[in-house]
């Protein structure tokens, strides 16, 4: 990063499991990075490679031609973007703001409208693919906003994922991500139930996975998180507490639509039990613990 770059300056906020890997990919692609994070320690490797540190989001907003955020909760998103010290108030005219947090569709629409009033473009672009997808640049990116804005930033987004799909206007990216989380919720139930059954049947879970992972049951969650479950690895690629947040938002949106999602509600209940048992910071595959500990109880 010591050479003069022809790439646009990118402000990046949120250097957690996903964001840290994503920012590293942008740095490797030659994008000048401007960083803000609640913990500076997570930024140190990128700062050592030439990234620029900012003490406030407002300072970062003034420096970035593109600003990317991927933080924890909708309240964090609101605090970052709205208000006198927020990104929208301090962004450059003509800048593009991209929130990649899984958040509320209504909040995404509110922020896009506020940004447009200042001549700033905004996209909601949540991602799926987990920690592995973030590290390898294989994220699926679901975009809400306007196509010409996406075209401006798509070269940068392609450093993060090849599957970049415009879903519709502001908020549509968040709705698509909630669809993703609804499917994951039910699928995780199936993965954990299947492996719990295998354990009770006295089967080797690794052998079971090698068989069913190549059949109709195969998929990202089974083939990537199944082996972690089998070896007792419940470290987070995606936090339980963040998944609970996503399911809550999906449940609230579904309720407003008048749509019942019974599998989602079961997953919310079981993940709530998992969090209450002290596993909120574990990976989502830790749901297996609920099944393993329940044994013959009816969920």
C-alpha cells in the first residue's frame, strides 16, 4: 500500500470476524483503506500495512469515496449513520455508503432517504457465506438501492464476492438477507437433528457426513458446519447472538406481513435456550448442544 493507488479510497467500519477478513481483501486489492473500529487492536495488522486510522466515524466519512460498514446490531447501524456525528452528515458529496450489516429493511430505507437528501448514494448490501466466504472472497452479496450506484462500486464488491445480485430498491437487500436467514434457521435444525440421531445410533458422524454430504442432504451448512459439530468445534464463524437478532427481525417483518413462519419460530426458541445457557458468543453450529443435552426430550 506504499505505492500511489488509482483505486478509490474506502472507509471501512467493523473489523469483526467478517469485516476484518473483508477489509484485508480490499487492502490486498490495492484499495487505500481508512479504518474505524471500537477496538483499535483489531485494526493493527492493516494499519501496519499502510491503512489509515480515524478516531471517529465522522472523520472517516470525510475521507472515503466509498464507506463500508458491517457491525453488529441495528442500533449500531443507526448510531453510525444518523445524527449530527453520523456518516450521512459528514460524508463527501457524491460518496457511496454501503451498509453490509444484516439489519432492518425499514432502517435501510430511512437511511437511504436521509442520504439522498444530502446528495449521497446509499446501498444496503448484507452478505452471506460466513467466515470462510469472507476470507476467500466468496460472499453472496444482496443489494438494495439503485442499479447505477451498484455499477459504480461493483468492482470493489467483486473483491468480496462474485455473486452480487440487485434485489430492488432501498431495503430490498435486507429483505433478501432475511430470506437467507429464514432458510438457514430451518436448515440448522435439520443438520443438528441428523447428527444428534447419528450419535444416538452409535454412528461415526464423520462417516455419516462423508455419505450424506454428497447426496440430496448436502449443502453449505452440512458440509461446512457439520464437520465442526462432529469434532466439537463450536467457535464462532457467525455468533449465536447475531443470528438471534436476524431471526428476530425476520419474525417481526413476517408478522407485519401477516405471514406465519413456524420453523423460524422454533429455531428462535431453541437458539434462545442456547444463548440462555451461556453460548451467545458461540458459533451457530452450537445449536447441536441443545439437541445433545436434550437427548430423548421432545423439543
